[in-house]
């Protein structure tokens, strides 16, 4: 999984997020017919109408979440459109930055990549939401692409205060949240991405065009009639004082299906692309059928010698297309079961502040360019459990006999999860009755809005919350939970992120993966993957996704407690012989020298965040347990040659640090630009600090060890490409709080007769359901709405959706 088309898509990789929106801007009357069409669709805002919508008294209610207000301002939310536009305009008027508008910028111009909210420090936020302080001063985080130099950089800057006021607003290098202290800058290895192809890669390909025509009947020359494509490793190799890349040839699909990553052709070439002068870039050899040729001349001589072994090509067919294929399954053409919400939404949403409440839970939403959806200030009945919960980075690390598979280790925040969180498909990605919100991102002086890209919904699980049967009664409780979900398509792969909240007070974090695998050519690759099609190998790789969970259990003073089941031999006063049994061993993680952990053998250790100053009425520490639910992994490879220091968070399962305003994230989007000295080296977070009764940050990894097989063709399936973790209240409440739900039943019976059916106040769904009204109109799918930010033009929206592939 994980094609990112390294090389040609660096401009797309710089896509950035500026806002998290709900309503699409209203516009005056259009000036042209195409604008009228766009605006008429824009009017279909994803914001729910708060009024009840009833066709007649017998129909089930389709209510929206009721209007209500968040307890305070969402300080983690977006810059408004006006704020983002004013920051962009202000930066373009700073002569020392020498910025060029993106659509006019070349490889030797400076441009503005990112404008988004600088998330305020937790210290300042708590003073506001827990104290009497005013809301934190707002600042913008911007990223500049500095290319008008022999040593180009990506540079993070801080702009503020916001709103922009000439004479008051300033900019400064941003470096306090990073371990690398170089004025917020890291080298830009992508500055010459256009020249890389036009001045090098296509010239290399042209030098063997007769061979590619002979082998595969096509060429890759950068022309519209190309039938082949070329791309390779990510990140480029950065050792011995030079930049080295390997590229390979791929067949292009000839229809709408995104199957290119299933069509490798098995020819590779190595290049030295050090420096900005294309005349100094050079070819360093060819690889085919596990034979290395140091020059093009050597390769050509061998190829036309008459003794050259030609291998077959991977060619697109129905096997690579996702449309229905094969005999229809028995009765599958009949309508499948559907879920309905007969009472409408049983949760509340403040759309303006992106704040949600459900059954005692509450939280705020935030959305960023790098990591997509995050949750803040998660509370239960007003008591904070987590200050922050969200993705930090996602790694796809490959291995293989060829240099492209061996050299590929995608760090996906480089591309961003926010820009590719596309519109969700109702009835498929989320139930048709779900509530939807929009998200927005900034790119090339425009704001793109993903329509309906976050959904909220309740669901009744396919198993009860609890049950018990006796000879005289059976008791059962429905397991209804609430989820917030988004899906990001990063290259060839779709990641579904879900945060679920349960009646017992537990929280479930899940990620699922689908889409097209990045495959390998089959020759000599048996030690790295299965042979899955004609000339295709499933390329083994690890997906490791890092998350941050900032627990606040009855305040910020918390401790990680370990409770382990250990085998022992014990003597008891009541036994004549020693007995082999087990006991509980309790301990605390004392400091950062011992806080990088692996899940214990046989799952015998409980990991729990507690507040040792707060006990329940039985004297036990109140806390939340952290337990993996499926495929919580760490990276298999040790001391990765590709990543070096850029993903040190991937080496363990669970890590705990003292939370600091200067360590808000474990990763940075441009860590791949200098893997030896990245912007954030996670190892530097660990310096022996005390972790007992401190404000703790828990970093954990989800993921999958993926060895693709024939069942991954054409797409990997969500059912098994799944990883999750749960946060479970342990001695936190005095009882199982799911007893508070009225969605339960007790049936008393005797001698085969029911004597009583006791319900507890839940309203019976006696209305009728018009399924034709439940089915979503999939022709309403829209894609992204774009508004220009510099010059600012909020009244001229248009539709345009950008993906990596």
C-alpha cells in the first residue's frame, strides 16, 4: 500500500490545510451559467436544518441535531476564510520574503505553501477553559517554499497576532515545537521536481526508447501519448554527501481505474541528483532480472546481444478493476439490511464551534493539513478524560529484492491527510442518516472545501452491551455507540479513521486500509512476498500509524501504572502443599528512561493512566486502561536505512513522555527531507524526566504487517486491514455506567411462560420507514469547492478536486 508518485507530485505534496468549515459561503447572483450551476449546488450546505422534518404523523422522524451552544470557543478550530486571506495578503507584502503567486512561481521563486491556525499551547488553553483567563491569542502557522537560492528550504514561520493589523502583526521563524533548532528551516529536496523529469528522467528513458518499445510496446517521454510511467523511491537516499534515487517503469492503465501500482515492469535505473544543476545529474546504472549494468551502453549491448532473457509485462485487465465481476451470489441482488434512526439524531452538534455531545460524552473537533481529524477536550459528564487525541504520522515501510521496494518508506504527512479527506459516500462510508461536516485546506492561494468529509452517527452493534440468562429470567442491554469518521485517500490507499464512544465510558480508536497495493515485480522476490498474478509479487510492508493521547485523569497530574499477571508458586496456611498459581504485580513507570514499551507477552500486563491522588471509595486508583484491540504493531525493521532518525516513534508499541508545550507532535511533515537530522527527532523527547504525577503524553502505534496476497487484488479490504486500540475505564466509575441506558430489557419466565417483560423507558419505534426516502441520492456527490484567497474572491467558487494520482 502507499504509491505516492514520488518525483512528479511534489507540488501536490505541498497542499496545505487552513480551515475546518461547516457552511459554504453564500454568494451574490452569478455572472455566468457555469457559476450558477456551482452556486446552486453550494446552496446544499451540509449543515443540518435544526427543525424536525415530518412527511406525516406515521412516518419516522428525521430530526437533525438540536441547536445548542458549546461551553466555550473552539480554540483548536480553523482560521476563518477572512483570516487566512488576510494572512496570505500580509505575507505577500513583506518584501524580505520575496514571494511569488503560486501559479506564476517557477523552480527559482519563493512561494507560500501553508496558512493554518497555530494550535495554541495546552498551558494557555487550560488557563482559559479551566480558569478565568481569556482565550489564547490567535496566531497563524505558515510554511514558505524558499527556492530562490542554491540551498532551497521549507521554512516554518509564526504570524500574528491575528487578526492582522499593520504595525502590530509580525512574523518570526517557528522552531520552539521542534527538536531541530535551525530557524524553522529544513532543506527542500523537491525544489527541482519539474526539471528532474524534463532534464533527466525523460532523457534517460529516451536513451532506451527502442528497448522499451521492444519489451512493452511503449515509451515514457513526458508526452500525452505515453503508455508508460516512471517513478521510484521515497525518500531519496541521503548519504555519502549526495542524493541518490532509484526509479522504475510502470504500465499506465488505459481506463478510469487507478491500477498503475499493480503494473510494475521490472526495469530500474539509479541516478545521482545532487545539487540544483541538472547538467551535473548523472545516471549510475541499470538493473533488470537481478543483473546490474553500470552504464546504458553496457545495458544496450547486453539487451541486443541475442542472449538476453526478456521477462513478461504486467498488463491491466478485469483482474485490476473494482467493478462487479463473476457470477452474482445467491439472492445478492435483493436489497440488503439497512440501518435507520427512527428518532433521528440523539446527539447535539454546535456546527459553528465544531463541538459534539452524546450520552454524557463531549468533545471538540480540529482538522489540519498534516494529520486530518483530531479531537480535543474529550469529557464524560463534564470531567476531562483526554485533552487531545489524534494521528501524528503514518509510515508505510516496504522491503523487496529490487531497489525501489527496498528504498520506499512513505511518511504520509508529507502529502497530508487533510488535503485528501474527500467527500464521504452516504450509505457506504457512513450510514445514510449520519450528520456531515465539511473540511477545508489551503493550496496555491485558494481554499478547497471537501464537502461532507466528516460524519457523525449512532449505531447499534451486532452484539449486546451485556446479557445474562438464568432459569427464571434473561437480561440484555443494547450496545449503541457513537462514532466520528473521516477517510483520507493518500495516493493509492484509503485510510478510514474512526473514533467511537461507548455507553460503558470506553473509547475506541480504529484505522482501516483499502485501495490498491503498491506491488513489486515478481522476479527474485519470493523472500519478500507472494506471487499473486502473472508477473506480480505482493510487496511486503509495514503500516505504522502513530497517535497521541494526552490523558488528563482528574487533572494533569497522572501516572502510568502497570498491573501484570505473573506465575508464582505460593504456600498458604490452608494448604498442605505449595500451589502453582498467579498473582498481580503492580508497578509505575517512574521516568522517561523506562517509558518506551512493547505490549507484553501473552497480553498479561495492563497499562493504565491513573491519578494516584484520586481513589475510588474502595481505595483503588481511578484511571483508564489502554489496550490494543487488533493489530497494534511497531516497525519490524530495526535502524531503517531509509528513515534513519525521521521515524523513531515507530520502534515501540507504547511510549510515555512528560507533556510539554515544546513537544506537541512526534513528527513533522518534512522529516523525510533530512532523515539524519529531521525537524523532529522523537528520540530527543526521552531525557530521563520524572513521569510520576506529571502531565503525561501517551504515544501509541496502530498498523498492520501487510504481506499482500491474491485476496488483495484488485483492492485490499477493510475487513482485515484493520487496527485499533481501546481506552477502558478501570476503577474509574463505581459501577458499570452502561446501566444508565434505558435501552435494556429483562424477561421473567417460568415453566415455559413469560410472566413479565420489563422495559425501562425507551420509546418504541412504531413509525413506518419509507426506504425510498432513506436511500441517498448518489448523484449529489460533488467533490471539492474552491475559493481563491489571494487575491481574495469569496464570491466566485468553483469545483475542482485534486488527488495525488
